[in-house]
C-alpha cells in the first residue's frame, strides 16, 4: 500500500499535505513531523505567506503552499504513487474540502490516505452530526469510509483503512477513562456517570477569542456547554450498550496545553482500588501511549508535550474515580492524527511521537 516500509533500511518518503497550517494543530503536526522518517510535509494555508512568521517554533524546512496550488500538486503526486492529506480545519470545512477533492481527483483518490483532525467524520450517524454540530453533514456518503481514529480501541480498522477521523481531545480522554469499566460491566447503568473535564486555552484554536484572551484566562476557571458538550456524542457512540445518563461538563482552565478529566462512575458491584487498577492495567497493557499510574495522581506536567495519556484510579464506597490527563494538542490532536497515519501506512505506530512529556509546563 505504501512506498515507505518500516522494515527497509532505506525509507522512501511519502508526500503529506497539512491543511490549516496556521492553526494550533497544524503547527503541532508540523513540529512532530520534524522527526518522522517517512513523511515529507507541505504546509497548506489559505492566508499565511510565511511559515516562519506564523509558526516560529517549527524550524525544519517545510514548503508552504496556498490551497489551489496544493490541490494541483496533490493531484500530480497521486498520479505517481501514494500521498497523504491531514485536514486540520474547522468542522464543516474539512468535510467540504474532502467532497471537492473527491470530485476533482476521481480515480486518483485510490492512492490518497487521509486523516481528518476535525469532527466531520467521527460520528457515524449524520442525524447525530447535525444535532451535535448544528449543520447538515457536508459529505454524508463518505461517513462509512472513515475509521474512528482512537488506535487503542480501533487499531485494526484504522490499519485497514485509508481514511481516519482522529478522535476529539476530550473524547479521547473520556473514552480511555470510561470504556474499560463500561466494557467490564462493573458500572451501574441506572445512575448518572459524572464526568468533569478541564481544558487549556489551545483547545480553542489559534484565533484570539474572549475566552482565550490572556487577562481573562490566565488565573480564571469556568464551566461551559452545561447542556451537553459535543464530545459526549463520541463517548456515547463508543458505549455498547448505550448509557442514557452521561453527564459531562467541560471547563476552561488557566493553562495553554492539556486536559484533566475526573470521572465519578457508580459501581454496580463491589471493587477495590487495586482491582480497578488491575482492570485498567490489563486493558492497556500493550499500549505504547497509555500509562496507568502506579502511585499518586496523573497531573498535566506528566503528559504535556507527549503523545501519552495517563490514567489514575481510586475506589471510595460505591464510586470508581478515574482520572485522565493528556495533551490536547498531541494525544488529543496532532499526535493522535500522526499515530493514525502511521497505522494506515503500516509504519511503526510510534514514529514521530514523543513518549516523554516536557516535565515543566
Ligand atoms: N486545538 C485542539 O486542542 C484540538 C484538538 C483536537 C481536535 N481539534 C480540531 O482540529 C481542527 C483544527 O483545530 P485548531 O485548534 O488547529 O484550529 P485553528 O487553530 O482555528 O486552526 C484551523 C485552521 O484552519 C484553517 N481554515 C480553513 N478554513 C477556515 C475557515 N473557514 N475558518 C477558519 N479557519 C479556516 C486556518 O488555517 P489557514 O488559514 O492557514 O488555512 C486555521 O488556522 C478543528 O476542527 C478542531 O476542532 C482541535
């Protein structure tokens, strides 16, 4: 499927166009790609004329293209062989772009591998997409062609696919924290599952907004989406059987990167903290990017800058508390997308992805 094969000593490069290069995740993906041995990125932007100005932290020599030139170059590249596309665009925009490319590329689409970092192909049900995002889905007939991009639960489907919708940032933390207990059948289905998440300001994108403006954000904390956060739909989709009483409340926190999630899950049967720990440790035993912490609690410092999610567990009475921290820009965003690209191309899953955090944030 790909021109670059992990076991070969000489790796042929695969061209990768990163749309949304001026954005938070666009910049993060270009940073991660600096150490990737196989992808040769081109940054694509509607508006910027200098990557060095827009993303000064990216020091590798990355070509910059406007959208029209990129689409033409992509078409030519696909005539020669495989190519990849990362869509780091607002929801709605990535679905529209993909629909347009499908028309212009025709049969060349067969050579294209796509990862969407937006929400457009995450929810399988178009009616749920409309209810969640407030507009009709821009490319309904392609929904089924996208794998759901959370490797820990969908690795085989992603690896067999050429299109993946990387899971949302809160949605990743929510699923890693809740799904193992739900699958084990230890949770009370009649009680609400209370889920509280705090995110850093980079989760709101690169454009300054009142909610990300430093004087209001730097020493402040507030809840939002009290009537239901969009990422709850991704957790709901992951649960079989469905649970009708999910109660997720998101908060904006006074830091730039990171998500901290606290889940209070009612138990249907008695369980000790060590049994809960053993359950999660077994669920994620072979995962390179999920850590079940042995002692103490997972904090942001532990994971920020890395592609890891850290989980902490405690049982008090009949409530299981699951804590999860991750970096919204890495495991919750660009790192997850790169992990999915690695899987789709058959590369080692860890290529280009830091396991260590920054330590100081
Ligand atoms: N930030 C996070 O923590 C995070 C985590 C997971 C998923 N996501 C999702 O990933 C996507 C990108 O997130 P982000 O935080 O990188 O967003 P962002 O900072 O706002 O960047 C999005 C980029 O998309 C491009 N774009 C193209 N059409 C646009 C339009 N009509 N309006 C505005 N921008 C347009 C712009 O880049 P050019 O002008 O250079 O083309 C813009 O910089 C979003 O769908 C977001 O929901 C974000």
